[in-house]
């Protein structure tokens, strides 16, 4: 009878150790994921700051077109055509 208790106790301890190992692994993986998520959020903020400047691209294009038209007008005056 005591053999059955011993086997049951040993199996119970093994089950608890395995469950604890699984929980510890899950917690560590969750911490790694959280760290990677923090890094990704920081990267997204940097990309957002860099691409916000692209909203002015229409204004930049308009300025370029005006410069081109002015250069063509100056060439016409200089060449006489």
C-alpha cells in the first residue's frame, strides 16, 4: 500500500514540476515578446516622425515647378526665343 502512495506522490511532484517549467517558459517568452513590442513601438514612432515630413511633398513639388518655369523664362530672355 505504501508503494502506491510513493508512486502517486512521485508522479504528483513530477506533474507539478513539469507544469511549473511550462509556466516559467511561457512567462519568459511573454517577457521577450513584450520587450520586442516595446522596441517595435519605438521604431514605429521614428518612422512616423520621418514620414510626417513627406506630407509637405506637394508643396516641394510646386516649388520645383515654379523654379523650372522661372528657369525656362530666363532662358527665353537670354537666348531670345
